């Protein structure tokens, strides 16, 4: 009898333990399902944000390709003053160079005294050089300022014209310095000459060589000036299109 009672008590405890274990298992499973559900929700939320961000980037790229980006800051364009100073500086330098090379240099041959011809050319260029140098310097600074603010959508034509103007404005400076240096030898000593670039009887050989070099430098100088104007016009046109 006592043995049966112990067996019944043991069986009752076993059933109670099983019930407690089942309850704990259910509780643990519930907690696990809750944690998994929360983790899945967070993952979906994070994925949704990433997806929205990717969609936004794709939309911006599409807008950029179409040339329309209302969400971006306004494009910084060169000021009107910068353009005016650039054009004015180029006009002063190039205009003076054209007059001096094509008109002044050959026209001194009308003077009867061959030595006075060199003196006239030397004096005229000495008066213009400070203005020409200042004009070219202003044009160079304005060009750098405009290159630092290109249009947002640069065409291939704009890029090529920009590089061309870079080349021509540097060339303008080099040829101007070369012309100045050669001019010192060609006419500064007031040797007898027919014109600034043409010798006459009695012109020393060194002076003739300087005159030949001056002719080449003058042609290159005018070429660079013409290239500056053409490249500048193309850049302005392409910028207006953008």
C-alpha cells in the first residue's frame, strides 16, 4: 500500500514536471517567435530605407542625364564683370598687336632716314607695351575665373574649346615676350632698317636675324590672338546652350 502511494506521488511529480517543462518551452518558443518577428520587421524596415535611397539616387542620375536637377544648388556662373574684363583685356592686347604688327611696323619705311625708322618703331611699342601686358594679364585672370566655374553639363565642344583657349592664352603670353625680346635686338639700337621686320643696306647681320625671328613671333602672336577670340566665342555659345 505504501509502495503504491509512493509510485502515485512519483507519477504526479513527473506529470507536474512535464507540464512545467511544456509551459517553459511554450514560453521560450513564444519569446523566440517574438524576437524573430521583431528582427524581421527591423530588417524589412532597413531594406525599405536602402531601397528608397537607391531609388532616389537613380532618380537623381536620370534627372542629371536629362539636364534637369531642381534639387541641386543653382549653378555658379561667371559674373558679367568677369566676362567684360576678359573681353576688354583681350581687345586691348590683340587690337594693339594687330595695329603694331600689320600697320606700324611696315609703315615706318616712309621715313627717309633708315635709323629714324627703328627709333620710331621702338618708341611706339615702348608706349603700348604696358597697356598690352596689362590687358593680357586681365584676360588671363578672367579666363582662369571662368574656367573655375564651368557649366554643369559640359558638351564635348565646350571641353575642346576650353583646352584650345588654355593653349592660346599661354601661347599669347609666350609670343608676346618673344616679340618684346627680339624687338630689342631688331630696332632698339636704332640700326638702319627698311621696316621693323625688313632689313636695308647696312643692316647688321645680328639685326637681320632678330628681324627674321620677330617676323615669326609676330605671326604666332596674331595666330594666338585669333585663336583666343574664336575659342572664347565658342565657349560663350556652348555655355548659353547649357
